[in-house]
C-alpha cells in the first residue's frame, strides 16, 4: 500500500469521526488531506520510503481564528489517534521534519513552503516562488474541505503561473539548454574534460525536464523524483524520459549529441505549436528572445536574465 492511500483510509476511519464527534463546531471548516514534501504525497513512495516520515497520519488545516481557539485541543486529539493502522506504523518523524503532519493553519502551511502568508499576487511574487515549492503545495490529495478554505488557495496555485512568468521561465530554459547541451557538451567531450562533460549533460537533462513541465503547465517535484515524474506528462513526457535513460546509459559521444539535438528539435516543435516562438533556428538560444518578446509586461520583457 502507498502512503497516500493509507492516509486516506486512516483519516476516514479515525480522523473524520474524531473531528465530527469532538469538534462539531468547526467540523464544517476543518480541511484535511495529505499534501507536502514527502514521496508519498507524489505517489512515488515504495518499501524503501517506509524507513522515515511514512505511516499512518494526515494533515489538518484550520483558519487562524479556529486555530487560536481549537488548535491545541485538536492537536492533542490527533496525537491520541491510533499510532498503528492496517499493519503499518508507528510513523517515524525525522529531525527537522516535525510539523509536516498533524494540525496547522492554512496560512502556516503555505508560508512554510512559499514564504508568503497569502496566495501569490502579481508577477514579482510569482517569480520569487521556487517551482519545487509550488509542486509541494499542490501535490497529494485533499480528503475533506467543506468550506474550501485550504482548497481555494491550492486552486489558485494549480491555475498555474501567469503567462508572462511562464514565458520568462521558458525563455531562460531555452538559453541554458542551448549552452549546456547544444554547445558546451560537445566542446567538453573534445577536450576530454570528463567532469565538465558530465555536468553539462546532467544540467541539460535537468533544464530539459523543467522545460517540459513548463510546457505542460505543471509544477515539478524536487530533483530526486524529477525524472520519474516527467514520464507521466502528456506532452513530451515519455519521449524525454526514455531519451534521458538512453543518453545516460550510453558511452558513445556521438549518440549523446544526436539525442540532445533530437530532444531540442522536439522542444522547438512544441514552442511553435504553442505559439511561443516563430524562430526557424535549430539552436534553442535563438528561441529565447522570441519567447521573451511575447511577454506583455514591458519591464519583464526588457529584463531578460536567466531565472529559476
């Protein structure tokens, strides 16, 4: 059984009855689910994942007012729930990972990962948010949220970046993919610089997968699950996943370069299909300015720097 399924069963068997029986005054405003940085929140957990931060449990989110009145009491009730369930548990929490489960405020949860105590507003706030942090805030499942207090913020994030921000990030990926994959990898290989060549190859793969998430309007997970997650994306996901495996497993330099050029061509085709670039060049760096030119905000359009 995976952690998300376990958490859902645990909540409906123990969590929701406890909330309804002991906290009826706020039962209609409490939100609960499993969302956050753990592999189980992405559905990527396996037997190896169970040695830490895995097991029976769920997140409970309250608004600030309800937390001030009921938070301590609800947290105590949560801790009294069975520590073992369905043959699993107790949950072992790693040092520094306290607070991922249990009772918290809606604002506190999102602020922990985004640094904002409100949904992002405006281009500058969106640009400050790491893609992986947005993935953490929008993964998993919400099991119960009758007042939509947690889910409204989540929905705002799931509606994705403003288009100007997406274009800015795509333009940057065009530049970094061109530099590492189409330009510097071949030069490093010719010099016999094994470290620089491997770094170029891996950085290209990272930025390629980031690009594919942007083209799919999805947020990526953190690096450990990036390759696994790209496989599930409808646009270019399977091709990119399989090509990266082939490239990293090959020792043939010419094959690596061929794979990279094929992948860049696929990205360029998608840029054209989405109306992001009208350049006919096969070099991705020539597409960066074309994508940037479509940004409506004049300050952001002029300020073309590589961004995260």
